[in-house]
């Protein structure tokens, strides 16, 4: 099952379609505004009755500088005073939601994302964690997965010491590219030394895992320069690595308008960067988990994949897919049982709602039976590269081949092209199909049409 990825440029050209990353199915594009606070509270009541463990996501939207490639929900400001009013609203949200959760529901997973979570001062971070601990059942024996995104330009040893003391045991560092020319073109100047200092602090303070994010396809990148970045990052020995494709969509994301089209690498150069980085990472002992993610073999994600327990949620690959996920903060998404719900994406609206002691839930959807079935199929393929028809038939009381009969010609085409092995028992994604697993998942996506597809980037 863990054969190396087989690189097939011809297949990649033919099957690399724009599509979702499937951190959820249905994807957030399908959310509608008939979902509100009542639906969220109702779902939380069911979660409490079932006693399901919880995962918390906390969104801190502020950044002191703009990165030109950014497609996140963030607020660019140098005014640190903006954090406090936001923190107060977050605290209101924590108080309201925690009333609908039982103390028996343990917080197995916690993630602070952004923006830049360490935009908050040390006192503010301490205050936020105290508030979370007061209202939710956070573990205090270091057995939970408590992670935070770090911008190495906005953190130092003392920040890392504080985070460890507050209970964080995983960090994810944004690096993207180490080359000064690329960094200038994306307006993100960050030295290798800054990144190394944070990693050394994480190791010394016994954080359990360090993740680094890289992006290929950025302006001024060349295959040679990117290979150099990858080599330097490998030398830092992160436990996990994400290598994302930069999707240049300036019509949707304002900051990207500051990137010169002429500075972008060609499609052929991007392919070369991806191929070389996979080779470098594989040689260095990293395992391809799927969808842009790599991990060392002793990392929990790699082990979970081997044991068949890996899952995927809004935080990407996870070992906590069995938890209900509560999203806190502007634009944050919750996934509670069959409900997806999302907070207002406008910080003023978010703060105004919570200022009135009302939740800011604005959109979402309830999964129906068909969504649940397709979600299980997509999860299985994207996490494990194989699908046993019988397990789906037993869990969802359908005859797989009948249910998906319209897809069979497409599946057979993928089979004859060598992306998958298709037989009466199931599907096994072949090494040549692993980089393209998203295209396989897209076949099972009932909502995908041309218009929806245009909202997504390509795999490569
Ligand atoms: S990429 Fe990250 S650090 Fe840069 S502006 Fe966007 S959210 Fe902020």
C-alpha cells in the first residue's frame, strides 16, 4: 500500500482537474444561509447526548504584514489594540457554546489558526487559554493534540515557552520559500535562522510534532531555487511537511493582484518542482500521506494511515475525525454530526453579533443520506487510497455498483489508464494515481459542475 508514488507526467496533464481539497464533503461551496445558531445548538445537544469527544478550532484573523499569495480570511493591521475587542467576543462565543456541551466531552484536539495566532500578546494568549480551560474540558496531561500555527517572524523562544506552558504540543510553521528573491516577490521576508530558532525551541521544549508549510508555483521560483529550499527544510527535519500548489486567482483574492504574472513559473516548471520535491522528500524518508502532505514514518499521521484510522476534516488529515468539531471566531467552521455550520466571515459582523450576546452562525448545511454515503467513499479514498465496496454496502444498505452505476464508465477509464485497480471487491488507487486522487474523488461528488469547479484550484 505504501509503494512510492509513480510519476506519470502524461496522466498528470490529462487528469489534473481543478477541484476541491475535500476537507469536507459536501464542500463549503454548498453551504447556504438557511443555517443559523438554532441548528448549531440543536446539533450540539445531540453531540452532548451521544457524549462525543470534541475538537476545537480557534481562528485569530490578524496579521501584521500582508503576504501577496494569501487566500486566507485575515485582517491586516499593525494595531495590536484590535486584538482585545476580538478576544472579548471570542470569550462570549466560548461561554455560549460551552453551555451546550457536557464536561464529559473531552477536548481531544485543539487548533489555533489564522491569520497569525501569535499576533495576540502573551497576556492575551494566556487569557484565551484560561477561558477555554474554564469552559471546556481541556486535557492537562499533555495527551491531547493541541496545535498552533506559527509565523516565525512573529514568535521567539519566549513565545514558544509560553505556548508549551499553556498546553500546546504541536506547531505548524509557515515557511513557503527560503529564497530571498521569492520572498521579496511575495512580501514575506523570513530568514532560515528565524525558522531554525523556532524549530530548535520546539524540540528543546518537547513539542511532539513540527509541521512546515511550503508552496510551489510562487513568483520568481525556479526548479533549482525550490530544490534548494526543500533541501534546507529537510535538514530541519520537520515531522510533517505540506507542499501546496500556489493557485493564482487575482480576481478572487486581492493581495494576489500585487504579483506580476510574468514572474510566475510556467506549468512545466511547476511540474518539475513538484516532481523534484517528491523525489527529495521520499529519498529523505518522508512518506506521501496524500493531498500535498508528507510525514516521517513514525509520525502519528503515517501510523494512522498504516492502521487504517486516518481521517480528514477541516484541519486536513487528522487522527481525530471521530470528534465533533467546534469552530470559534470569525469565519470558523463547525462540523457536528451531520451539520456543517460557519460563522460570519466579516469581522465587524462577527463582533457585532457576539457583542449582542448572539452567535454569529451564518451558513452551512445538513448532510442527507446521499451526502453521508459519498462523504464516506471520498474519505476512504483520500485517506487510504483504497475502497472496499462491501464495507460501504453494509454501512449504508446500498448495492455499490447499482448506486454508482453512472460512474462505471469513468471508473473503468481510470482503471485502463492505470490510475486505479477496479474489480468486483473495490478500488485500489495505484501509485500513478495517488497524486491525482482528488480527480477520482471528484467523480463521487454529486455537486460538482463546471461553475462550481471554477472556484477551485488544480492539483498541480
Ligand atoms: S499567508 Fe498567513 S501570515 Fe501571510 S497574510 Fe495570509 S494569513 Fe497572514
